[in-house]
């Protein structure tokens, strides 16, 4: 179980990326395999982004889970992935809608600052320059900033350990890759909560940590991709509706290889 004491000891509060003590953050990551940075992203930015997302969403824009060109995801692009995905390189059960929104694409959700902050944290803890692969493709890499939507009624991603990204980044001599994730939803029973059951988790010291229940919107949680993590079914007691955006959201800034 996650204790408040452990949570607090793993959290850094900064309002400017230049004030982030990377050495201290790396100590936290080495101790817990995860860390939390809050203060870089205002919760109101996330609320505004979700409002824009709801206003602009069209279910007709859902593209198939596979088959898009590499260039397509380097622009604003929406797709829905359901099933085990035997046609993909890795068979991973999931039900998740992805809104690709690269930092260098049109900022249709108002998340450019949030994505930049999280990506700079990623770069610093990984040993890259702060601005590496943010605004353009650099040295064959780019930041695949995107929103994941796990719909009410069973949205999920099977638990797994990341292998593709760490191998690619390992070409640069990086032994551990830490994935930052922007908290965009709240789990719980209150009026300000987005869902009640399931949620994003990682397993640490034999237990599952459902971080959405503890963190405020805009918090950046960073975890070692070598630890087991996933998204447990979101409110499976409620019906699934493809045209509905209820459920859980999260923001990611994964470093992708340029395959265009």
C-alpha cells in the first residue's frame, strides 16, 4: 500500500524547470522506482484542455488501431485501439483512444506547455539536453506527446513492462528509461472525480499503486519502465459507449524513433 509518508518523500514541488534538482529527483527514482514533480503544470491547464477535447471530439475521427503511416502520428491524429492486437509487434490487450498532439503540431488542446514541461523532465532524468527532441525531430527522435483516453465501461491496458522505448534509447548509452505521465483525471467518489474503479497503476514492493487517487491534476509522475504497470478496467460496472468521452485521461511524452 502507498503511504502518504512515502508519497511525500517521493515528491518535489517546483514551479520552474530550471529549479528542478535533478540529482535529488534521481535519488528518489533510484529509491522508489518512481517520483512525482508537481507545480510545473497548473491544474487549470488540464481542466481547460479537457474542455477543449470534449468540445472538439468527433467519434467519426476514430481511426483503426493499426495501419497509419509514421508521418500521420506526427500531426494531430486520433485512433481507437481495442483487443489484443495480434497484428502489432506486441500482443497487448487494450481499450484506449489516443489523441496524438505533437508539440510541433497545432496546439488544439492547449497542452503545449504541459507537454513541454513533462518532456523536459524526461530529458533531464535521462541525461539528455533539456530541449532535446521537443520542437522538432532531432538525431532521429521526436516527442510523441499525446493523450490517452480509457473509456468508461472497461477502458484498460494490460499490465506490462516496456521494452521498445528503452532499447531504442539505449543506443545512447541510457541504462534506465523513466516514463513521465501527466495526471489528467482523478479517481474517487467526490464530485470532482472522473471515475471510481480501476485506473492507472504500477506495482512496487509487491503492491499496486493507483496514483490517480492521490495526485492532483497536472502532477507529473515518473516511473521506471522496467517495473510492471498498466491500466485496470475503468468503471467496468457501467456501459461502454464509443461516442462518450467519460473515463480516464492521461498525458504522455514518450520519445519515439523517427520512421518517416
